[in-house]
C-alpha cells in the first residue's frame, strides 16, 4: 500500500492533530468570550483571495492552516457578534458534528445510518409534539430552511394541485400566496418549481411588516379570476428582515376555508415553540400543514440542521414519490427509517446527532432558556434605541432581530440613508462589532440579531455610542 494513504488514515495522526485542534479551538472560545480578540479581522474579498492564493503550508502539521482560517473567519462566539441569524453553536454540538463527519454515514437508507436514522425520528417527533401536531405528525431533517421550504411546497403541490404535476408536468397555472416580506427563498422555490412570476402571489404587508390578512380574500379572488389555481399559503415566523411574525392563526383559518396548504416558514422563530414566554407568537401553529425550523439559527446546532415537520406525516411520503430500485425494494412502503424517500438529498449529514446530544445532555429547557435570553435582548436593545434622541426603531421588535437607524432632524431621507450605509461600513471595517443592514421600503436601516447569549446591555450601550459617534463625524465632514 502507498505510504501516503497510510498516513492519511493513521489513527495516531488523527489523535495528534485532533488534540492540537481542540486546544486551538478552546483558545478561540476563551479569547472570543473574554473579548480578547476582535469579532473579526476585516479584509476585502480581493485581499482575502490574495491571501489564500499565496498561502502555503510550510509545516507537517496543518495547525498553522487552521490558525489562519480562524484569523480570517467571523467569530460568532464573540459577544459583539450581533449580525446574521446564524446560531452560535454549542461546542458540544460542534464536537458531535465532528463525529458525524468522521463516521460519514450516508443516511439515505437505514443501513447507511442506523443510529442517526432512529435518532432523527426521535428528535423530529419531539419537535412535532412541541408544535402540537398530534399523533399523525412526523417529518424529516434537511439541509437548510431554503430546501425545507422548497420541499414543503413540493408536498403542497402533490397534495393540493388538481393534476399530478410530478407525473404529468404542469397543465395550468398554479400559485402560492405569501407576504411581500417573506424570505426570498420562497420566491425562489416557486420559480424553481416552474411556476414563474405569475405563480407567486405577493400579499402586501402593513406598517408593521405583517402580512395584511384583510387582503387575503381579494388577493385570492384576483388570482383565481386570472385562472391561477392557488395551492398554498405561506406564513413567516418571523419574516427575516424585520423579525415580525405574521398572524398565523388567521392565516391558518383562511387556508382551511379555501382548502389550500398552510406552510409556516419558522426557519428563525419556530424555535419559540419551546418558550412559555414567547410561544404565543406562534399561535395557530397547530393549523399548519407543514413548518420549517432551523436548529442552526435559534437552537444552537451548527449549520445546516433543519426540521421540516408535517401535521400529517403521510403527506411527506408523497413529495418525491419515485422508484429508486437500487436503494429500496418497496418504493410505495411508508418506511420512516429510509429517509431518502422523503428528502431532496440522497446522501445527507448525520445532523440528528447534533440536536439529540443537546437534548440528552442539557434537557429541553435549554432551548427555552436560549430563546428567552435572545428575544429579551432584542427588547432591551429596542428600549435603548427608543430612549436615544438620535436613534430610531424601524418597528417594535417581536424577536431578537432589531432594525434601527441613526437619525437627525433636518436631514433629508436620502442623506440619512447615505449616513447609515456609511456607519455600517465603518463598523464592519473596524472589527469591534458585527452588525448588518437592511433596506425597508426605501429606508436604510442598521440591523442587529442578538444570537450570542453573552451580549450584555453594557455592550449594547457601547454599540449605540459607536453608531452615534460615527454618525456625528460624518455630519461634521
Ligand atoms: C434564514 C431563513 C431562511 C433560509 O434558511 P437557510 O437555512 O439559510 O436556508 C428562510 N426563511 C426564513 C424566514 C429565514 O429566517
């Protein structure tokens, strides 16, 4: 045997690098939590590309390479990370991910992931029970909220459309109703399904960025008149830009009266079902036919780990109904343990482990604690913004997502947009905080998502000072 291959698979090498890597990551965690490093080290895309093009590992150990990766990556474990909605992964969940990657069980069929397949049923059933889906509830884990939403809409089409599009292709125009504030992946999913621009019926949102339920009927009737067969209604829980939940209860009732599929995109905030304090935001969830929940957002697992739950689990077997003889002998049998029958993926990561380890080790209350901590942080920050004379909230937050801007009387909207754009760019390049931005109806806002449970109110004050300081400088220029 080739010596190089022996080296690649050497248990001794694995152990050596493994220990070194764990030491390196332990330092990373400590330094980040104690704010001894910056939240990131900004480079432009071209600088970053140049760095890696010129990079050469001049050592037997890859640890130097790992150090450089760390140096050039966003540090989510730093409490000044208040940017996008990606989980600050629980270290234990990440370690479990390492195990999954080394074992690399393929998951499409039971034999290629016996433990992870059984565990997937347990964690999915746990979440179905939390959602109040009853006996018939079941579902799958899949690679991201975007794919989960597409999968749910494919199921909706299979179950609700008059003709069998899966077998016969489209014969008439089919449509999906959704808020204009929904995540872009819904629009994309509808187009991927071949429904085109006509297939996405955008319902306007109100001043608080919630879908206007008073316009559901008119939107529906207008589409119908145009010959569009509506198969589904999608609610956001919450919508991504503003973090505002749609009125799911009313959406659920509407979907029921029209006999259309009701899907909840709870990629970010579906996890609130675990919180006594915040689950009221999901009122009506039990009326949903399906719901997407990203564990890699509000449930502390590394990406990607997404639940797609069905109120009637039978429906999920219809989605990709197809013969794949080499994988399973009975294509028609509803075998919970052969997950490939119900997922878009064939090979899939052993993602169930990352969630199960948290449930087993810390108990389900840990998810409630996290949701409460982070949603509370959003409220605290919003109150600080409101109390400041030169700050303005875009909307009262429902969640840990807060949109706000620097504002001075006497400045045009155009000027304020420019100032806020520059504030965010300067914050990004200064490496002290990481926040993002969004444009809402032409107004440029700074956007924060409190994902790190160690972000304190004092740090929020510091961020506000920073924003105001940069804003003032800009005005002086
Ligand atoms: C994040 C998000 C998505 C996309 O999920 P991914 O896991 O990033 O694919 C979809 N919808 C909403 C509401 C989201 O917040």
